[in-house]
C-alpha cells in the first residue's frame, strides 16, 4: 500500500509536466506563426481610380534581404510602369522604400514611407491623393498575356547584353496616339514582333499580343510579342 501511495503523486507530477510541455509548445507555435505573419516580405496589391484610364493596379513585391519592385498598370493598351529599388524598416517602425523607374532614363529616386498594419501596408504621404494607398498582401497572380497598342518607326538589331546576344529591335511608343514625335520620346523594344514585316520610311500602328515566357528559361526576355493587326501604316514625317 505504501508503494501505491508513492506512485500516485509521481504519476500526477508526470501528467502535469506533459501538460506544461504541450502548453509551452502551443505558445511557441503561436509565437512562430505571429512572427512569420508580421514579416513584410511578400506580394501586395491595390486598385485605384485614374483620370485617363479605367483605373490603376499597383503591385508591390518585397524580397529578402532588401529588394523592392513596384508596377503600376493603367489597365489600358500600354505596358506597366516598372520601378525597382530597396526597402528597409526604420527605427520608428515605418518602412522606407526607394524606387527608380526602369527605362525612363531618370535616375531620380521616389521615396515612399509605409506603415505595416497586419497584412496591409498603408502609405504615409500625399502622392496618392485624399484616398491614399493601402496595399494588401495577396498570393502573386500568374503572369498573363496583355494586348498592347504599339507605334513602330524604326527597326534594327540590338545587343541585349552579356548572355543574351543580338536580337531584332524597334523604336516604339505605346498608346492610342504617339506621345511625341521627337527622337527622345521613342524607346527600344528589345524583342522581335512575330508576324511583322517592317518597311523602312513608314510609321506603323499595331495591335500586339505580349505573352509571358517561362521564367525558368534563361538568356531570353520576359515576353514574346505577336502581331494581331496592322492598324495603320503611314509615311514617316
């Protein structure tokens, strides 16, 4: 009987220890989940109105350790505006993002401050009007084809850099009307347009399908371009 009386308290102590371990494990798991959810890396998105288009789709990607990418899509027949830069968390808890617009030739940086609120990033500033900008964390959508309106005034051969070699390229502008006739307003499209037979001395207005390529394939551009329609062909001025 004495042995049984000694065994009962020992069993009770073991059960209590197991329960404490389970509680501690649960608390550790909750802490891990909370910490993972609070990390800012990920893909964020917001839709805003726009005066000259159906709207704006703004997407922000934050990658470790400090890479930031923002795209602004005006939901029309023009390519997205792509900005690349860096992000960092400041001492006051705000997130500082600095971006440069790719292909603009302008080295000036945009400086944006955000405050993380759960699964959202709230912009602190006046660049987005009275409605402001709140980006919500989402799953990154799969790349999709997009129809573009492309003006072409010149065709040539361009070097895409080490590992890419040479490719057919064009002097282009985008949208329903050319933004400007001056040379600086035309940019290089560093890919051939499948189905286009270009004749020198003419300016073409085209409808083109921009199709994402498999990102696993290296040494090629992100998109391929296929001609849908030649809208107009006029003598260059």
